[in-house]
């Protein structure tokens, strides 16, 4: 009887230690950066190649397409990659729906969402490749000038 009671006490102690160990491991994962906040960084696109294809009624209209492949720079002005993608006009004079890939050293990040003619927008990060293969989050798009010659891409990437 003593042996069975001792065995029960030892088993309960082992289970308690196991549960405590799992809790500590989970806390360590959170504090080691596994659950840290998103990586936030801004890139600057120079809209050098933007081309609109007039597909609907003549002029700016539903269904027109915007295609581009542009260089991307860090805030210090160093070229760090490129982007390429397309947009479809969803509301003349107001909005496009876009998808593009920003290619950087070590991989690429794909975004999808609205691009507004005169307002900032937020696009979803829908995936990536290489070191960005598990990327999710959002990208804020801001025009640097009224002509649309350059844009800030502020990525908030959770990996």
C-alpha cells in the first residue's frame, strides 16, 4: 500500500513538473521573440514605368489596367529591390484593386488591396518567398507627391 501511495505521489509530481515545464517553454517562446511584434520598415518606390491600358470606354473607366515594374529604395536612397504588379480600375477617378510583388534580398513579399487616387491605403500581405515565406500582415501605401512619382511602402510583417 505504501508503494502504491508513493507511486501515486511521484506520478502526480511528475505530471505537475511536466505542466510547469510546458508553461515555462511557452513563456520562453514568447520572450525569445517567437511571438514578438511585427517587423516594421519603409521602402520607397519610384513609379518610373507605370503604364495604364485603356480597356473600357475611352478615358478613365472601370476595367482599365495599370501595369508596372519599378525600383524600390531604402529611406537612405539605396536601391534594395524592385516591384512588379498590376491593378484594375474599380471606380473611375477614385480607386484601383492591385496585386504586386516586392522583391528584396532574400525573398519577396506579395500584397493585395486597394490603391486610391488621392488617399492613403492599406493592403494585405498575402505571402512571400525565401526569408519572407511565412509573411502576413499589412502594408500602408502613401503617395510622396501629388504626381504619383514615388510612394512609401510601410510594411508591418509578422512571420
